[in-house]
């Protein structure tokens, strides 16, 4: 998946080694690759009756490119799928970003006397 994206953007036929090095050096690209693989797995590989579901939409998953740039990524999506998927992407991509819902973020801001 990474090679397909890299080759298309660079308009070249890069070696697998080059793409792996780029994925290691470029966390936003790495996160996007994991997000695309997650979508592909959920929609095309996973048995619909078995395994964990990852139902975030395409736009929600493309937000994965922002994960390396922030300590906290806050989502206000009501069904929680973006939060769930981006948490998994952050984990798989080796990112330290905390992904949380808007409600959880607001709860963390409450100051008690």
C-alpha cells in the first residue's frame, strides 16, 4: 500500500527499501498507510460476521495525517468510530498521540475546587 502511494506521488517506481525508509522517516505518510490498510481490511478482507469492525469513513481516516503533529487529537464524531480507528492507527504507527472524544476532552478540562 505504501509503495502504491509513494510511486503515485513521486511519479517513480521506487524500491521497497526506499518506501520503507520513507515510511520510517515520515510519520504522516506512515499513519495514512495504516489508515488505508485499516479501511481495506474492514471493507474488503474481514469476514462481516467475525473480527473487530473499523467503520470510520474515508474523510475521518484521512485525518490520520495530522496525528504525528499533535499531542492530543480530539474528535466530536457522535458514533465514536473515528476515535476508535485513529487510536488504532496511532498505536500501529508508533505515535504517542492521544486520541479522545470531545466529551472526554471537555471532562479533562473541568477544574474542581
